[in-house]
C-alpha cells in the first residue's frame, strides 16, 4: 500500500500505546487522524490536543464524515479489538481499506533504517533507551515506543524519518511484518500461549523473525539464547558485556567491554539487573549503528526511564511507592530482584492484578512462586482484557498457591487502607490491566499518610 495516497486514517483502539504512537506519526505527516477508544485517558487527551478527532462510543453513526471516503481513508486496528466490534464490522462491510497496526508499522518502517527490539520481556525499556540514545546523538530517528518515555513525556519520539526504532511484538506474530536492518532479542520465555500452541511454536516464530533481518543487517542476542548473532551480557563473557559494576546512590556505574575495547565510566539510573541488561543491548546497537562513544555516555546518563517500569511514585526516607507493568512471572522476578537490590533490609508489600485468564492458568505455579518472594502479597481480581472468563481460573486459586507471610484478596478501594494498616516501608503495584489507572490516586492518598 502507498500511504502517500491515503489522506485520512481512523484508528479503532486509538488510546492503546502502540496505536497512539502511530496516530501521532500520521499527525506529524499532516494526515487527518481520528479514531475510537472505549475510555478517556491521558493518551487520548494528548491526541485531542494534537487535533485528533476521537469518539468514545462504538456507534458507526458517530463516525466523523471526514473518514467516510473509502478511497482516501485507511482503517487501522489491533488484534485486541474484537471481530464483533460494531465499528470494525461497519468498515469491513463497506469495503474500507483495513490493516492491522503491525502491518501499518511494517509499511512505515520499510524505507527507513529500522532497528527493532524483540523479546517476551524488556521491549519497551530497551526500545526507549535505544530511541533516546539515537535522538541524543542527533540521528534522524522516529521511534514508536510501547510506553510513555519520562524524557519526552510521549510514546512517539521524532527528530527525522530516516531511522526508525520499533518494538517487534510477538503477540499475534505481529513482528513478522517487519524487515529490520538491526534487531535484538532480549528474552524468549513462554508467553501468549493463547496465540502459540506451545513454547516450541513460539521459538520457531522468533527464528522466523530473525530471518526477516535484511541481508546486511545485524542480530543482537542475549547470551544463552539459541541464535547466531552479536551477543550481550552482564558480568559474563560476550561481544558486549557490562563489567566492573558498582551501585552508588542508587545509580549503576559500570564499564562495557566491546569487540574494540572498553567503554568506561557509564552511568545508568534504572534499578535492576534486567534493566542494566537492556541498557547494554541498546548501547551495543547504537555503537554498531555508528554513534560516538562520548555522545552515548552522556545520553545514557540522562535517560530517565518509562512510565510504569519500576517508576517511583513516592520516594522518601519513610516510604517507597513503586509502580511497574510486570504481568509475567519472569517480569515479577525482575521487579523483586531490583527492589531487594535497592532496599535489601526493608519489608516489601506488593499489590498484583493478574492480566488475562489464560496467562494466569498457563503460569499459575510460576506466578505463585514469584509472588511468594514478597513479604506481603495482595491480589486483585483478574483483568480480562480481550478474554472471557475461564471456569475455575480466578485470583482465589492463585492466592491459595502463594506462600507469602501475609497474603490477601482485596478490592481496589481497599488498597490504601491495607497498605496503611500494614505499615511496610516499600510498596509496589504491578500488573498490565487497569491497575495503572489507580496509581495517581494511590500516590495522592499515600503521600498524605507519609
């Protein structure tokens, strides 16, 4: 498809983090952009300020007339949108041009030097670090990030259009629409088994993605993954490896051993070995891309993170409140490792909202093991997202398998009182559902308490 012939673009689910970044991109090109989302959010508010026309009900009669020309309008949707969605059904029955978000991303990036970040964990943080490094090194980059960058207060980062940074999402095999010049694979744990029939199927699809890299391109892989490419690691022999690591005032200070020598005295402020690993691969991609070492050192030191990725909401001597998007056992383990590294002698309480019935079912024992590491674990009901309930799969089932000293099933309205009554000095909210909507109010109410 030639996007130059498209004047109007309508997004179904425009408030999604991936969709909204694409919407911002098309606004920057001067296209007429509109869409639908089921709820008002800071993301939709920011798009409306850009002139995007958004409706918050799914009645086709409310579609703005600007988007009714079938020849000049492209409709974009995500796999999270149900086939029964009235808007999607309307556009299909009236012969509009319709593409998945991943297909549009593939078209947008095909004529750029594309750097793609793949992996079951770490995509958003790694892609945001990489985008920041390239931006600060004055590369003509457009980045589509799966979270709100703290440096730019946006999931869309742009200095030009010659280079693109994208998340290569394995869900629904979306990343197979990409043909990157550089790509990395950060991890390959079993996930999305509602899409993949087995872990072997997931691995085979990652192998297929690796084959999508252009002939002169480069693949960067975490040491230990079963691929050939440029390896990276933390405190382990690899093509790029973080060594001589110290933590000073909550900041990593380290060197990176590269194929051509040592990059010394790097500073990085995100806690956790997983985040340090993400920084190493982003740095290695930027080095191989051609950025200067001095520029990269300054850029990495100025990186602030991504919202809902180990984000401090309250940080005082008496009380720490951290929010994180973790929704898989491996991610919860990473959060636990980071918080214990930063606060080894403090009691830690966590509120977790499971995301998807199928994921809870598929990893029930691993979830229980990861959550049992905390001193107190509070569970909310499962956030269904795109799924219908599965008989017997619920938070009570998960709670029964957890071995934390304190554990309890609670409602969102009970979080503040439970945390106040408990009195632990470190509190974390985790989950990929609507628990993120609660964070601002929790921060306000807990700030008064401490």
